[in-house]
C-alpha cells in the first residue's frame, strides 16, 4: 500500500498549481526536460501503446519555426517561455507494440484500422501530455498548456514526412505568479460526478 501524498505535494500538483502565461527569465535545464519524460513515460496507456511523442522547443531557431504556427494571442507567452513541449502522436505507434506489449499480438488489433489508430493515438497521447504536466509540476516547474495553434503548420515545421501529428502544446518554465488573476471556479463533485 502507498501512503497518500501530503498536503504540500497535493498543493504543488493540483490545488495551488495554475496555468502560467508569463515567465521568469530562467532556463529549464536539459536534464530537467529528460527527467520530465522519465517520469511521464511511466503513466499508463492502453495496451502500453505509448503513442505520445514530445518535442521540447528550446533553441531560438526552433522557437522561430514555431512562431508562425501560433495564434496571435499565444505568440508572446510562447516565445517568452523557456521551453515549449509539442505533445504529438505517432500514428504508427502500433509498430512498436511487439516490443511494448508482450502478452499477445497487439499490433494486429490496429494494423489497417485507421479510425481505431487515430482514436487510440489521440486519447493516449493526450493522457501522456497530462502526465508531462504533472511530472513538470512535481519537478518544480510551471505549465501553460494550450491549443491556439495551427496543427498543420506545426506538423509541417516539425514532423514533415513522418507519421507524427501534433496534439497540443505546453509552455514550461518558472512562472511569474504576479501576473495571475484569481482562479476561475471549478464544478463541484455534485455537478460533475455521480456514484452509481
């Protein structure tokens, strides 16, 4: 049995964590980005399919490739973020299943089934992106996940000629908390849940 995390950890991961849009001028070390992945990769995906692919956009050149892909309201905050993660999905994820799912021939569940491939890749890469957010928060970083970009342009700029397609973006760094507005309300348990 695992002990419940203490309140400080729960605050850092959930209760006090916020979506940041303004960033301190403090880089995120490459080994921290690697640690984020090492944690996030342990989160579950269906049949251990792991379709998520991450590009950590850090260099000035990579940021300039990303700039024209962004909606206008997201340019300044993304360019200022020390790192931006492109959370993507490999539509040929099933080719790795013989190595990743050892119990039976899971590759055959997907090969040639385009709708199932797309649904599975999208659902599970989205999950993996959420694990990235939690891993980054656990390591002391702030996150700014977002849509607000043109997927086709990102795919051309970063994944041309491959089976990989973008899903969403996460700005990462050390946020400027002074820029935060009060937290927006959340639905109550009674509004969003039921126990049957």
